[in-house]
């Protein structure tokens, strides 16, 4: 561990790691500011990348920024810096989501630093998973990862998984009948491979995965009714292994904590040889979201449904260049 002061070049590397985080439709709704004199790295939400139809409260935007914050902490700790974090430090500036003080002596969170190899290996997989069971020990580790960030991860029983799948299908039907939602999704996706190779955000066609034969797995079909040249059809796992990530309250602070917990779970899963995809469709409709929660758990508000298992790793999706998201002052 080094106690050297933060330098701009390594800060840029830390931010580059941070931006590999998942976000709704890969909108990457974040920006960073490094204050050289104080050694503080600020994380801000980007109001130009909101989704007014699907995410009117900006809850999903906070989740994505929380995931980027977890990556930032992992990368900073790996680089030998402290990462003393304050969430929502200025009530007068609600888009300042976090400040991370890198100027102190190296921290002792070695478990966080050990997740660093997974930061760039983690990719969303919208491909079929096998029906292989996940060992209980791994699920316990994922539950612990969420707890470390102030959230809870639960694995619902089979009856509730069936209910969740019904809710996802309900949300899919609502989306198909709502032009405003379809237009918002289309804004952040492309349906032809390589059709917009220079676009640094959104979901490219090669990351859609195959179209499902049947509808067992809760994998969002970003193509909708649009044709995707060369896209195949495949059977997905019969019994998807789902996890619910949530908190006891539902405020911006909770959303940022949940985003960090989500990414810590995903990085731990990657280290454990698992792959994952994220499902939020049913959570985007208030009249469905309340039914997503597991009534047998203490989690009052679910922020993400995570599909976990064994299968092919998803492709990397584009990222905005560091120079576009990092300001050094």
C-alpha cells in the first residue's frame, strides 16, 4: 500500500474503472470532478441522461451512479489510496451524489481491493444460462456483499419466482402498449450490429442476446418489435435463479447505497464464476413494484431483480471516454 498523494493520471484510471459500472440502458448518467488541492473526487449525476418515462424519480439513475461509486472505491483502494466516502454531502446540491476523499492514509479494506480484477470482467449476459444450481455458500457470500453496503439480497422461493416472472411479463405487455416507453428504449439502443460503432453509450445489438424461445427467463428484449439482422432464437433456463436487492426505506440515499450493493454483488458473482443480468421492468411501474417484494423478508423496497447463473459472458458495451466525464480543477 502506498501513501503517495493522488495524481491526475491515476485518478483518470480510477474513473475509467468506475465507468465500467452498469446503468439503465447503459446511459452512463455520471460525471466526475477531481479537486487537486484537497484530493477529493466528486461523483455527480448527469441530469441530461435521465429517462423521464421509465425512471421519473431518477431512482435507477441513482442506482447506476451508486454502482460507479462502488467501482471507484474498489479502484482507489486497489491503487493504494483511502476512499473516505460521503453520500449526498451538500443538501443544496442534490446532483452531487458523493465526495470521495483520496488524500488520507491508505485504507484497510483489503476485501474491497480484491474485487478489482472483476471490475473490467463483469459484463451483463443476456444469453441462456444452464440449469446448474448455485451453491449455497456462494449465495451466502452474495448476501454478505449486499449487507456490507447497507442493502439486503434475498433469493425468493419457487412460488415467488413464478410470481416475479408473471410481473415481468405484465410489464412487458404494458411496455408494448406504451409508445413513450418504446421510444425511450429505442433512443438508447441500436438494432443493427456495427450500425453506430462510434456511439459511446447505449446498448448495441450484439449485447441483446438471442430472442427467447418461450418466456422463462426475465431478460428484457431491447429489440421489441424491431428487426435485428442475424439475431438467433434460443431456449433459456427453465428455472431462472433470481435475487432481489432492496432496502428498508426508499430515498435517494437508499438508492445510492443499493447501487453500491448491486455492484458489489455483481463483482463478487464475477469472482465466483457466475454471470448475471439485471431486470427492472416490473420495478418501472409503481402498481407492479409493490408486488415484487418478498413478503417473507424484511426488505420493504426492491430496487433490482438480478438473474444469476452459469453461462456465457456477455460482450463489453461501449463507454464514454474519460476525458468526457472527468473534470480536473
